[in-house]
């Protein structure tokens, strides 16, 4: 005995009612619940749909779908961080590494020629933070327009367009450097220059490169994504 289209839709509603907002995770849970219900019907054909659904839901424990959502979120953030790393590696290959080294040299020169290096570092840090949050605002607006149009939220897409845990962490090294009380000798300026360039590259990857290839990444991750968009 197979579930009807109406019953499948009820399963989607059930996942939404239990705080699963992402369509990809809803689909996975619906498939899992549907298979479990159909297996129950093979043994107990007279069991009602609602009764079978409650039996399957209880298998998830007292926290319901919460553990599944948390594990999927961790997995998708890990996948996203791997994307960033793969893009970052490109800047350390020939010929891109020449531009990376040149950028470090320019930042070091600006700091070295500055009479107040800490002040210059603070200005560069503020520019980096401002650039990040202005661009983040743009990405979030773009994602919300898509969601309003389709009525679907995909976890990886939400991470790509503004909800990554990586976004706040990449500014942390700069904040540490601004707390240094020792005289800013060349070695500190070189280290700061390297970190600043790396952070700026990561921001560029997060804000421009990965979002520009979001559709390809989503199709690779979710086989059903292309079909759902057509």
C-alpha cells in the first residue's frame, strides 16, 4: 500500500509544523516517514495514516526532528567551509600567488610608511568589517527575494547567502592584532598584512565567488533542486 499525493503533502505540513523550515530536509524526512508508514501497513493494513505517522515520529525521540536539523546544519556548514578552502587554494597557485604576494607587500608598505600603524590597522579593519556587512546585507536581501518567489528554503542556499558561521570568525584575527600592546616591529606588520589579505580574499570568495556559482553547488548537493526550480 502506497501513500497518496494528499498524504505526502500532509507529511510536508507535518515537518513544517515541527519546525523543519528547509525544503531539502523536509523532503528527506518525508521520504523517511513515508517508507516507515508503508512498512507498517504491510504488517498492519488497518492502521490509520495518523496512527502510523505518530509511531514513526516517536522513533525520533523526545526532541523530534531537532537532532536531525542540528546534524544537517553542521554537515552543511562543513561542506560550505570546504568550498571556501577550495576557492582559497586557487590564490596560492601560479599565477594567482603573484597577486597575493603583491597585495601583502602593498599592505605592509602602507603600514610601514604610516606614522601611526595601529591607527592604520584599525582603519583597514573597519573597512574590512564594513565591506563584509554591507555585502552581507545585499546577499540576505537576494536570498529573501528568492524565498518569497518560490516559497522554498534550502539549507545550503541560506548558508551561501548570508547565514554561514564562517562570516563572523574571519574578522577575529584582525581584532586580536588590534589588542597588541607591544611596539609594532616589522614582523608584526608582516603578520598583520598576511592575515588582512587572507581575510579580504575570504570575504571576496564568500560574497562574490561562491554566490556566483551557487546554482551549480546546489544542483550538485541536491539532485531534486533543478527539478524543483523548473
